[in-house]
């Protein structure tokens, strides 16, 4: 994905645009650029981090003056990172400039048509096409305004886009549109802005409009107008429009604060977000798990409002929760870290609620012909709520009239709008590319769902439910207290392993997904090759990777049914001279004479242990990467979420 920001108002735009790109840099950071409206359009673009662009803009001074502009920070999809491939892209005469997030799938065919008319392309990107296409259509549609021209152009494009256009001959106009990529309108006093997400807007205004799929917005200093692109094109063609082009999109108030997107004294966002997990978990639990007033001290309730209220499109009036309880199976679709939380969800749903559950990579699910029926329920998990493959999985499930449930962190995101019901994580903004607090809050969400379903279906007794609720509510405090000593312990272990080239992680049952997540975190930010295995499965091939001093991180909890088997596997690792780190529960001395390092976790119920055992793995990855001098918040080749195919 890429980051888009646009501003129109009375303030000088250049500095605002660059600052916004810094907020959005986690969305892409291989190149950046700005375009300013001020007579002829002025464009400055630089390969590399936003700091390179900032230096260039500072040197340009008055050459980039103007109060209307667009900006972009790029994660390359078409064309290598370079100045010329950076956005904004313009026409040859600089009459139109555009920034774009997404992929135009038919750009080669459209480029060929325009090239035959004499248009010259200077970049390798699909985005440059948009500027030339809009220019060409304007020449053919002289009586049409820019909004109508842009809507017509975008209707010719296949794929996904979030776009913002400015025009040399219209100094008081920005046009934005979205299909498959997010775009938000910020509403200020005498100024407006467009952005890929709220982090770039919140320091200017908290009043925003979330553009819906297929909508276009005409933005001026003193006003804005949101329209449906299909209706705009039909009205232009003087066809009967099913509705007026204008649509009523509500202005909503952001809950986000500027402090939440600052580092707050931490060296990296990732460390801040690891340390913020107790608060994030409390927010994820707040209002959903509680002790009723006047009830006995050991009585707890779970209330999931987003699942218990039937929406208009719910089938036969049953709430989403009731439909989930009677589903023939749950199918969970996710990618990356979210897929690991889905594996934990499978364990929880099957054990606590007795519901058959399947876990699918969303990227694989969409490219085969899965057998889906109306009695199924698809749960989509995504931190951003914009993951392209997960969105496609939802659309497939809806074709078969299956119930769709979303678990996302971003309010107003595409998955939140596309699904029948769901849960917000309330983890707060996560700026570090490697997910930490969003992962643990996803686990909180699926555990709450599993417990609530267990109550609904009667697979959990009231006494068991209360016990699980009490244990879950205690987890944030346990982690918060534990972090005081854990950070120093993981720093010591990290110093020992910082020069490793390979690492193995192992776990059994519900801890196998935690092992996968630990391996992913290490390779994401430290560039050390790492793999996760089920503890016993490693004997079926993976054990050949073990040699002197190779780090092997094992999760071995005493309450695990396979604990004795895990102990034997750990002994096998040590016998082969592996450097063994064991993550175990408090007070367990079984590994003191076997492992080089033992990390003892606060005790809790087995199904809740992933919330705790993942934390030392996050810190190990962080400190190892920091000691190796890696770019932790912006690892190479990665962006926060994948919103293109």
C-alpha cells in the first residue's frame, strides 16, 4: 500500500504535505513526492525516505509555494523505486497531477491506446496512465467538468485505486475517489484534506467522512460534495440515473489522538506498541466483559454488541451471534499475523464452543473454488480492515449468502463495512509495520467470541465461563507487572543471539501459532531466517537444521496436554548443541539444567496463554533487530498492510 495526503485551504501546503507523509510513511517508504497548485503545477519527488523529500522541499523554498496540493509516499508495485517513478505523476504539459494507491490492472491496454494518440510515458508505473487518460478525455468532453471527466476515466480502469487529482486551470479544486483502497476526507474550518488513513488528518481536524466504495468527492476550500461515480457517469450520458449523484455521507468524530501516533519517548513505535499492550487489551475488553452490579463477586458477563444486534440484512431476523451458533462451520480467512491469530481462534472455537472451524490463507482461498454454503460463517481478521485478499474472501462468501463477520482495528475500514457484523479491536493506532498489540487484541477478540458462543451453545457451564472471564480480565495486569523484569531479561538473551543467521521456534497445540508468530516477527524486522514448527513435527525433517549454537525457542507450558513430549523434544535439541530458550510458566524449574535461558510467564488458563507467551518473543525480535541496526518500524520490502493484489 501507499500513503496519500491532499490539502486545500489558506495555509501554505508544502510543509503540511511533508509532515503528513511522515505520519503515513509506515504505509510505504521507498520514495515520496508532492505536487502544489500555484499557477503551473509544481512537483518535487525523491527516491528513499520522506526525509529526502523534506530536504529537497526545504531547499526549493518559494518554488513550492501554494495553498493546495497532493502528496504521496510509495510502496512500489509497478516500476522500481526512483525519482521518475515516484508520485505525483503529471501530464507532459503539467496540467493534471495525480497520486494513487492501488493497481490499475488494465493499464497496459489503456497505455497502448493513448500511445497511439501520441502520448508519451516517462515512468514504469500504472499511475502515470491516469493523468494522461484524464487529459485525453477532457479534450473529448469539453463541456464536462473535471469531476465528470475523472469519474468517466476511472470507470474505464479495472483494479483498485484511491486517488487525488489537482488541475492547473482549477486552483480551488481537488478530486478524490476510491475503489478498493481507503480514502478519508477531513473537514476543517475553511480547509479540507484527503488521506489514506486518519493518522495524517488528526492533527488538523477530528471531523472526517469515510468515502464508500465507488464514490468520488469534489473538494474545495469552503465545501465538499460526495457523489457516486456510476451516477455521475450516467447523468453525464443523460441516461436515467437510479439516484441523484450526490450522496449523504455522515461526518463522524475521530477517537484517535495525536499523542497516540507519536513515539512518546520510545526509540521505536514497535517498542511503544509492545509496552502498550496491557492498555490495548483493557480497551479491547472494556464493555465486553464485566461483573454485573449487585451480582456475586465471582459472576461475569460477556456482551458483544456488534454480534448480538441483528442488522437489516441479517437472515430471518436472527442476530449474527445466533447465526454463528447454528453455523455448520466457521471459516476464518486472514493473512500474515492475522492468520496466526486465526489458528489460535480455531483452537478456542473448537474447545470452548465445540464449533467446527477451518482456517484459510485469504490469498489462497480466493483463487480456488471453496465449498461454501449459506449455513457457513466466514470470519475475516485484518488489522487494517483493507487487506485486498481478505476482502475478496468476504465477497466470495457473500455470493453464497454465508454470514460474514469482521474483526478489524480501523473504524470505517472496508472490511468493517462489507461484513454483516463484527468487532473492533480498539487497540489504538499501530504504526510499526510488525504487528504486536493488534495481534494480542485479535486474540482477545476471538477468545471473547469463543466464550460467548460456548455460553450460547451450552458447551461451557456458568461456573467455567466465570472462571475463564476472571482469568481473562486479569491478563493485562499480569503482563504489565511482568514487563518490568521481562524487558531486561530479553535484552540479555538478544545480545547472545544477535549474530545468528537462522532460528527455530516450536510450540504444541495452541502454542504452535505463537511459535509461527515469533518466527515471523524475527524475520520481519531483523532479517534472520526463522521457522516455526510443532514441537514433535520438527523431528520429521526440520531437526536437520539444528547445529551448534542455532537458537531454538521452545514454548513449553506445564498445563499443555503434550508437555511431557515437549520436554523430551527440548532435551533432544540440547543434545544436539542447540542454544535453547524455553518459554514456560511461573515456578517451573524443569528446564533449569537443560536450556541456556528460561523465561517464566505469569500463569493463566491454557487457552489464554498465547496472550502472554507471545510477549517475550516480540521483545526478543525487537532487541535483536535493534542490536543489528535494522530499520525496525519500516523493514525493507514491507508495508503495514497489503491493499493490492
